[in-house]
């Protein structure tokens, strides 16, 4: 009996380690600082050839894509809100991007999405905890404060990017530039 329980513990430990360190980010390639900054820069007459009208940061403006948004695949352990090592690395890159001088006057919102095909009702609370975990990590490790990130929002399984339940972009974090001046 002792051998069987030892094997179970060993096998479950191996599975836990694999889940904790396996991340879709590694397969997709993490975003660079410059890619994130570029995605978050407000449109200007130089970037689009047109003067951008002042946009109010409403939910509909964010959903319509009118606000500059960086979509990131940040790794979490299973269907929880604990960051994987790869997820922490992606947030380090995000923190560096948020320090870029071109974004110095910008303020942001963190939006988290979760898709749980086996438990759809769980997606909303999971995504809320993930958004909060991202904010707390950025604040605690990199000093990104409430003056820079004005809100967090968990959106569950809304706004799916793919019908494929395992598509990593259905488990994404979005950073939205709500200043967009």
C-alpha cells in the first residue's frame, strides 16, 4: 500500500509541476516590450494620417476596439488565478512596457478573460481573480500603481477570439489604454 500511495503522490507531483510550468505563452512566443508599447500607443496624426477624435473610455469604446489594447496570453495554473513562471515573465515584460516614456501620461485598465468549457459559470469569477492577480503582481513586484492602472475587470467567457476551447487567446489578459489621447 505504501508503494501505491508513494506512486500516486509522485505522479500527482509530476502532473502539478508540468501544469505549473507548461504555458501556452511559451508555444506562442511572448510579446516583446516594443510590441506591447506599440499596441498601447494612442493613434495620432503621425501614426494613422488622421487626427483621432477624443474617445471616452466607455465599455462600448473598449469592446469596439476604439481604445488601444494589448492582448497578452499570461499563464495561470490550471483554471485558477495563480501565475505560472512564464506568466510572471510576461508580466515583467508588461511592466517594462508600461514604464516606456511614450506611455507616461497614459492610464490603463486590466481585462481578463477565462473560458472553462466544462464549467461555464466558473469563468466569470476566475477571470475576476486573474485580473486582480495581474494587478497585484504588477503593483507588488514592479511598483505599477493605482495612478497607472485605474481598474480591473473580469469578463469570463465573453468576447471569445475563437470557438476552439483551448485557444490561448480565449484565456487572455487585455491591457487597455483608457486615456487614448
